[in-house]
C-alpha cells in the first residue's frame, strides 16, 4: 500500500507566526487569548500547558484575569481591540496579515460607495471580525442567501471572501450575484488566501491518484472542512481526523494508495504522527498472509 503526502499541507505562515508569538516565554501565565488562537486542538492544549488562558470571545471579558491579551490569527474588529484596551489590557495582535488584507479591502470598498458583502460563514470568528467595524453589510454563504441582496436594495456591491473558503464556491456565488437583475455593478476581490488555495489545489491533484484520503485538522477548522469537500466532489473516500489515535485500520483494507493532507492550522508533528501510524498499518496489512 502506497502512502503519499499532498504537495502543500499543514500550517501556513500566518498560523505559525501566531503560535510563535503566543508561545513567547515572557508571556507565561500572564496572557489570555480572546478565542481560539488557531482552530486546532493540539495547539490549544499546548497553550494551556504553557499557562496561557483562553476565553471564548470579547463577550467573556469578565473572565479575563491577565493584563496581557492576544487577538487570534483570525483577526478582530478595531472596536474589539479598543474595547480591550479601554478595559486596561495590553493588546497583542496575532492576526494573519492575509486576514487583515480583507479588512482593509472591504473598508476601501465602503469608502468608494460600494455596499459591503462578505462571502463566508456568518458565525465564523474571521467573518465577525471583518464586518465588526461596518455599519451595514451582508454575509452570503450559499445560493439561498441571494434573496438578502434583493431585499437590501443595494445596486453597487463590493464583495470579498472569507480567506478559508473553497475557491469554486466563492466564484460560483459571485457569478450568481452578477446575474441578479437588482444589481448594477459588482466589484469583487477574491481574498481567499494563497495557502488555502495551494492546499486545495494539492489535494485535488492527489485525489486523482489515490483511493482514500486522510484529512488532518481541527473539526472546527473551516479550511480543513473545505479539503474534505474537495475529496467528496472527487468521489474519493475521505476521513477527517484530529489525531493519529482516530485512525481505523479497517479503512485501509483493499486500498492501494493512501493520500494525506492537512489544514493550515495543523502542526507538522501531528501530520508526522498520522503518517507514521498509516505506514505502520500498511506494514501490518502487507504482513498478513493471503487466505483463499
């Protein structure tokens, strides 16, 4: 049984920079992260072991007991940062630069009199940060949301996308929006980040070669879910796991080629553990005598 890794997988630079910042020894137990630094259980567990406190969001300010607080890699609205600062906290910003690019892009669109539209998940922390400083906006997640645009009555739309979306989904929705009779002009900037694109391209290429794919990443990781969706669209059996302990040897029976990919929040050591575990399963399968 052959085992192959996708050409692009695992942590991106934005995630790694955020992890490195949060793990700075000087912080120790004098740091609270507002939300999940990245959507990965192993990273969050490592932070807790390092003494770092985690609170769900800005609404849990009464739970913040440290002077120093950190904004996650997913970014946050300026109003959120100011609220923390006004409460007497020293704010450290681990926002991914590519997420902040989305913030700047949509604000620029508003200044040019375009009505802001975000393609993404309404309740995702990144999207909440993107729209947090806007007075009026729409979030579109699928075709059923297009009626919101008709109801809003805005004819000049400025559209950005959540950085971790599936590329085809965003482009499909923009195409649908352009065809709406109630819309005169669409100014679209595809803000899906390059690391997300690279991992989607790599898993799509690998899916053409394998008959099963293991996708590693947090269950609440948007970009990891998109990798699973790519496999499903390719009609390739895919299993989304968070750690090697969740592997089931039965999955690999009668399989010739296994592919491995991972979301942008998945540490290298987690990928290596899964890889080694699958190689061990492969050796065990090959060592079994053939019965007739």
